[in-house]
């Protein structure tokens, strides 16, 4: 048995586990940017993370002379920078992998010169990252006090809402925020709630003394009728993909010769405008043609091209069948704030409130 474990190929194969652990920490760093961490079962989560970290530390010390372990020892500490900053205070989850990273860095088979160089660089990374983070967060930190007074999930479980009261110098405000529930990552012991997709659906000043919220399930057809009663001129802006689903053109292009053409988003992104010698001179370019979708307002003006966006349409023009084709379920969640509608699932789907391409970087 001793001969088996002392074999260099055994160590090389087992050292691959250090890369797996390093990848795990890398995913943890990624999650810290886009998700808030909520430890739902602290005791069990701490036990699991500690146990895994201890096992991995033993394995990495056993294979400390192997290339993959040395490589992991370099990247583990930098990978922990973001989790430490973003989840500061969640020490039961942060300390075990941080201890593993520190111990294996100092006890790996890497030469002293390498440790000195990489150690200096890693220390600089920690210092600079911490400085930038705390300076930026302090600059943008509001001089107000915000308290969550109400929260709850919608009947379908697809959305969650929070009602926040903000105390400031101008009598404060009450704000209702909606977030998607379906995009969270639930790992039983730890829940990662997506961030960067918060949608403020109502802000009221001054701060309201009595607040009630109520979720209801309403039918698509009934919501359409209610919106038409409010106004026939309510508009929504659809995406190019949604316009294609409806079989409608997304843009109207007027060319320099006066001709007009309506086209889909896909066709629009393929339009190439040839440049005359006069255009090239005015644009100060040697290019003989330019892509229309890459042109700014001034370039379009010089080329004599104009584009009208057709994606903003009247909600009343959409039939119930078309709404179904756009992915609006027959019924869904509607939120009432003090008896007034502030959120309809119907509009959230049409305007893609919670599309991932609209997610904001959640560093602060």
C-alpha cells in the first residue's frame, strides 16, 4: 500500500483533484459577482465546507510536489479575493477555503523564489482590490437608512418582492422592488440569489405610514381588458426576436436614394452601406463600406441613411393569440400596492424585465 501511494503516477493522478477544487473556488468567485449568498442551513453548510476543505488540504499536501498542485496553489488565493469582498462576514463559508489556499501556497513544492514573486503579486492583488472596492463603495454609499418592511413571493413562485423604506432629508420614500425567483441557484444548504436584475416598480414620496401588498393571480385576457380601459395608447418595446416571432419587421430603413425598406432584425444587422469618395473624405476613413448597425447618428447623416425603430408598438394591437406566441401564460402574477397595481407578469414578459443580457455587474 505504501508503495502504491509513493508512486509518482499515483500522485500525479490524485493531483488532478486540486484542479477540481481550484475550479470550485473559481465558480465561487464567479457566483460572488452575480449572486447574493444566503446560508440557509449554517451548521450543516459549515460542516460540509470544512470537511471538503480538510480532505482537499490533505490531498494537496500529499501531492504538493506535482505540477497541478503547484499550479492550483498559485491561483487559489487570487480566486478568493472576490468572495472575501462580496461575502464579507460569511466567515463560516470563507475561512475553510482561505486556509487551504494559504497553507498549500506556503507548503507547496514551488521554489522559494517563485513563492516570493507570486506572494508579492498576490499581496498586491489583495491590497489593490480591497482599496478599489472600499473606495468605490464608500463613494456611492447613500447617506440614508433603508429598511425592508415587507417581503414575499408571488403565488407562482416566479417573483419575489420587497418593500423598502428609506429615511432621508426629504421625508423619505417607500419603494417596491421585484426580482426573479426562478434564476436563483439553490444548493440545499446555500442559496445563491441572483442580483443585478432588481426592478423598481414603484417609488412613492414621502414615506408612507401604512403599506399593504397583495399578490393575485389574474388571467391574460382580463389584464388586456384592464389595460385597454386605462388607455389604448399604452406602448411596449419588443426585442428583435419577439418581432420575428410575430412575423413583423423590426426596422424601417431609408437609403440615400430615397428608397425605403422594412426589415427584420436579422436582415438589418446584415445591411452594408457602400461609401462614396465624398463620404470617405468626410468620415476620414479608407473603408469602402460600413455596416449599418455599427453606424452612429453622425455617420448615418453623412451617408444619407435614416433608421426608424418599429419595435415599439401599441399593446392594444397585440391579439391574445400573439401574446401567447410571445410566451405570456394564460394567467400569472399581479402585485397590488395599497390597492393599486404596480406589477403585471404580462408586461414583465413582453418587455423582458429579467433578461440576463440586462443584468448589471454586481460588484457593488
